C-alpha cells in the first residue's frame, strides 16, 4: 500500500481551469496538488488562439505554458498521472491516481474536461495515428502535398480543422450528418466559403473505414454518394465530432449531472451538490461558452470556494490561518 499524502486542495486536470485554480489556491496559502496526465487540456491542442484577452494571437500550447509558469513559481506539485477514484473519508476525501499514489484532501476541484467523441467504427482506434486523427491542429501539417483528407463534424472545431487542412492537402472533404451548419462561429463560416479546395458534404456520414492493418486507412465509405462515389480515397480522416464530459469520477462521488447537457451541475460559486467538491471548465454546465477564458475564470472561482471550505474545516482548527482572498489578486 502506498503512503497517503495529505493536502488541503487536490485539483484534477492540467488545463486552463486547473492551472487557474492552482494559482489562486497557492496564493491563498493552502497546500495544493495538481494531478493529471494531459498537459494543457484542449487549449494546448487548439492551435492558434485569437480571442484570448491581452494577446492578439498565441499558440494554444504556448498559452498553456504561460498558465503553468506561475504555478511552478509558487512550487505547486504537479503529478503527471490521472485521477481514477475519489471516495468520501469522513469530512475529507481519499483520491487515488493511476500511478498508485494516494492523497487525502479536504477539498477537491475537478477540472478534467471532456473526452473526444469517436465514430464507433471498426479499425478506428487501431488506425489512430495511421490515417485516423482527433486533432486537426496537431496533425494537419503531416498532410502537406497529400491529395486529400476528410474532416467529420459540424462545429467550430470541424470547420476550423477543414480550413487548416486546406492549407496542406489538395482537397479536403468536410462531412456533416445534418443538412446545414448551425453551431460554428460565423467568422469561420465566412472563411470556409472562401476556401475553394474544401468540399462540404451535408447529410452524410462515414459508415466504414477502408484500409489494411499493415498500411492503415486508405479510404472511407460514406452514406450519401458524392459525385457518383460512395467510397472516397483519402490520406487521412480527422474526427472533430465534439466531446463528452468525463464523468467517471463525478459519478463515483454522486455529483448531480445536468440531464439536458450531461455536464456536472455547479452553482455560481462552482459548488457541486457534494460539500467540498467543486468543478470548473468544460466539465460543467456553468456556461455554454466553452472557451479558455471562461475555464480559467471558473477555476479561479472554484479555488476561492475550496479555500472557504478549507479554512472552516475541523482539521484546521488551531493551525496557522491561510492568507485572505484579497491578497491573491
């Protein structure tokens, strides 16, 4: 059995919400640990960001490095292992990581984001990295000079991915199951309309991945023929079909889930229905605007709520008083 480490606040995740929470929590001078395997969350793989206040444009990975720098400067431990379980332990929580480490925390902030949706087709996971990708901004440059690639999805990420791919591949198919787009940012649709080598296939789904185990993906079969063909030869397929909240740990804790959105329900202070547990970022129903700026704001709010819970915790009676929130600006 591994030794159990004691902390005031355990933060799960390494994205914008988690780092913002860690920064505020550390400045409140409560002992804090950050756990999570994926550095930077969705922001880090989001490519060029042009809507983050204070900078005209910045690469998402670079932005997350900047988020992490003050957390490192405040010497907050960051453990590169995912949180796999959390159990109530009296008036605290026992958290176990994938690497076997255990923590007893007075408060928990969940900022674990979402899991990208898959198409559920045969060979999809086996051919990941061999023609199948879930991140256009990560892998688009690999298709420089290639004949064709395809993007599945109808949101901003899919449209943005198709526009980016069009700078590298000669032809890009943007495949969407509905008969019109209704979710992407209007500015992206304007750019898409001017991108001549993107062909939009509405009311169409990918029904089969074609290829071999040796070479990976070489073509896709589609539900609605395009220019007389129901099989399109492509060099790569990018699945940008959205993402679902990671609910494994929230379900373990019995957190209230918004029945309409499938997200963890929080109040304006990022509190869940379980005292001492807070949630922030894309995991929550706190806002419909899933952006780095809103995730960071929610992380900061969650840290204040966790701090308020910690200083009232019975185990801290008689201990040195942490800093007041006003000093953390």
